[in-house]
C-alpha cells in the first residue's frame, strides 16, 4: 500500500510539473481563468461604474507593481492574481468592463466580479450600480459570443469547458444585508437559520446556471470569519473578541455551502464544484497571527477608529508602514500577504480546506485528459 501511494504521488507530481510547463509554454493558449463574485475578487470592474464601492484611489495598490490603485480591494495582488500566478498564467484576467479586454487577451479569460454584490439581488443596494450575479453570468454569455467570433464556436466552447473558474459570494449577504442595520428587512423576514437556507438555495441556482454556460472546474470559496474582521470588531466588539452573531452566521453558511456543492457534483456526475474553506484558512492566521508573521489580525493597516475598522480606506486614513505584518489591509479585506496564505491552501490544502480536492490535484488530473 505504501509503495502504491508513493507511486501515485510521483505520478501526480510529474503531472503537475508537466501541466505547469504546458501552461507556461502556451501562454494565452493555455487554460483560461474566469472570476465571479464580490470585492474579494474584483480586479477593477467597479472603476467603470457609477458606484461608491470602488478602490480606485490611493492608498489602494500601494504595493501593486505599478504602485497605483487598480480597483483591487488590496494593497497589492488579490486572490485571482495569485491563483493566475500559481497556475502559470501569463497575466491575470482583465476586468470584463476594461476596454483593454480585446483580441488575444480575451483568451486569457475575464474577471466579472463586482464589489458590493451578494447572492441576493437586494444585497448591496446602497452601492446602486454594481454587477449582480446574474448580470455577471449574462456578461459571461456575451464574452463567449465574442470569443466565438475570434476563434470559432468549437474552440470557444472548448476554452470555456477547460477553464478554471473562481466564484466568491456570500459575505455581503450578511454584512451588507441581514446585519447592515438593526431590524433589517431580511432579518424581519427570516430567522438566521432560515436565511442561510434561502441563501444556499439561491446560490445553487447561480452555480447551476454557471454549469449550464459551460463551466466544468469551479472553485467556490466560503465566507471568512465574518465576525472577526476589523469593521465588525469596531462596531460590535467591546473586548476585542469576534462578534458571536456574525461568527454564528458564517458557521451556519459554510458547511451548508460545502454540502450543496457536493450534492451538485452528484447531480452533474463529476467533481465540477470545489469547496474552498476560506473560513478555516482565515481562522488559522486570525487566531495565531504570529505563526504567520503577522503582528496583528485585529487592526486593519488602513482605516480609522477602533481597530482602524470604521469608514473607508482613504488618503486621510491611518496607514501602517509595513503591510507584511498586518492580516487585514482595510476594514474588510485581507492584505496581499494574507491572500497568499489563502491561495496556498487553495493550491495544496488538505480535504479540510479543499473538498473534494485542491487546485494542484485538479491541475494534475486535468493534464492527464
């Protein structure tokens, strides 16, 4: 048995190497990458929209290669950037609304994510003009028509079927909907357990539509530990402890999300949907920040008020001199260094973190097809 396991490990290792080599050689002809979701993965779509949910002013982007804001809610690279780098991509997929997304650059993929959105259409209404999930999927259909015109319908279908997809939704449905204000409309309509079940049922519709549009490898991230972000500590914590109510929400949502994804896989007859337990990954560095090289996982690098958790990150905000020692960049979003930890688990995490398999295994298996 030990010999068999060792032999399988060698085969998987060689397959990963060959897949990465293949992608590096082919560049834009390699695996495309599509991104859907909210501000955790938005790379600048909201820059082109009339909305307050934007990250297009300093100090956002302070550690990005250009040292300029790009629309990413980060001091530097975000999760899609780091996944692109991990799979050997020549560049991160451009925002779908970017005028630069034309010609051969379409073959790299596209980022459809929009800060402020949630699973539900009424999430983020205060941000007004944002790209809600079904609009993101409509843009995905539009994208496929554009690629078909470029390379033909058959190659376009193959590009989509072989692509890697990242989907990140759910957090805003709590912090920017259910818990946005006391006695919110959704909290009067649903108890928390019933609201979570409703979210999961609506999310399943989105994911099923994504499958119908041709997606066959979809990493779906859960919410982080919602009650532990600096914004919630500033508003709800009196002693630096995470908000119990928001932690309860994440604790209900994430296991049900994983189960729904596994059920979907049973329905479609394959491991299409991969559950990324980002709550567990975040918990690792939130509860033991020093082990990951952080000084704090409570105080945001950029912000104001308690824990730098109030308001927006602006040029007038407090700004830490060393982003490497902060787990959170702004009141809601991880720093680039924290994003690297998250992506490392997506790439090689155990079943507790990535169910039913991690990204390295996906790459290895798909290289054998």
